[in-house]
C-alpha cells in the first residue's frame, strides 16, 4: 500500500468531513493501491474480458463519489471500505451478466436450480457473495475480515488497524472464517 500513511489518513478524515476535493486527492494518492485491491477481487473472475482492473477502480471511484458523511478513521478503514465497494461492483456486474444470459428475467430462484449454462466465474462470484451474506449473519466482524484480507489484500496488521482489534484476534477470526466459508462453498452444502 502507499507509503504516505499520514497523508492518506489526513485525506480520509477530510473526505469524511465532507471537504471538497479531498476524495479526488485521496484517489490520486492511492490509485495504485486501489488497483492492487481490484486485482485481488478480479482474480475470482479469471477469464472475463469485459471487466478489468482499471474499470473496477473507476466504477468504485464513482460509487465513492456518491458517499457523503462517512466516518473513516484511518487508512486501513478506508481500504476496507474500498474493498467492500469493489466487491459490490463485482456482484452487481455478475448479477447483470447472469440476467443477460437468462433473457433479463428477474425471478428469484436458488442458484443450484437456475437452468442453462452459465460462466463458471459468474456462478462462483455469486456463490461467494451468498456465503459472505450468511457469514455476515453468523458473525459480521469475521465477514469484514474476509473482505479486508481476501478481497482487499490487506495484511493482518492493516486489517487489525482498520477494525481496531489486535492482530492475534484477526488471525484467529480469519482462520475461523475460512473454515466457515469452506464448509458453505463445498459441493453439496446447503446454501439457502
């Protein structure tokens, strides 16, 4: 991540306070970091040629630009928020992609019962999203840790900073979250 931690934290706080131009300056400063986070997210959609790292960063910026009055306390908190925003962009993209393949039908059915061929990447992204939604209901902080570590590419220390807990707590909950998600994502598991 960018080495201007003090500048990032200052700009995060200014943006949180609604200061004009703070988001633009912040994104300019952390653009390469956001690309790294976007790359982590996109690795789950390997061969998809219509969505690239740059497009994901730009779509996330547009979503961030619409956020006002946030309470971002630190650099780590900001990157965790960006990671979550990127995941939501990808989920929206996967749902649109899936709807286009179904002829834009909006009928809600369990993922396993959807007829027809689908790109494995789209199904995988939606399955991971479904598992994360269940994890949020089970333990919201563990879900946030997954967002930070897996999708955001944050280190244990950066995740601990973002969540204001010890690194040991992050390590322990990260291990528990991986086991929980693995059980939900293995073939034949109940995903309702």
